[in-house]
């Protein structure tokens, strides 16, 4: 399970507050995961554990899924603040 130490922190990276950056963020994370899986070739158990965790986070709409934004979950209050974009 040594290879999970490089995969699990990916689930903890927060999505950007600005909705305009969500597509770029999801593309970056997707390419990172694809390149990691192709280069490091993690064991089958590690890959299945990570994909199960990713599926459960995205399925529950917990708010940290980097693949898409759930329509049921509201945007954070700071997403509507124009001052956040300048920081």
C-alpha cells in the first residue's frame, strides 16, 4: 500500500472557489491521475481503493469531488464575493 501515499492527498486538494477555474482544475487533476497511473503503475489493490474512495466522494456530493460540481450542493458563500477573484 506504499503507492496510496501518492494518491490519497489528491482527494484532499480543495476545488477553487471561482467556478470559472473548475474546468481547469478538473483537467489538471485528471491528467495528474492519468500520468501517475501510467508512470508509477500502482498495484491493483491501491488503484481499486483509490477509485472506490473517489467514487464515494463524488457519489455523495460531499463537496470535494474534482470531476464535477453537484447540482444539489450550493456554492460556498465566498464564491459570490467579487473580492475573492482578485486574491
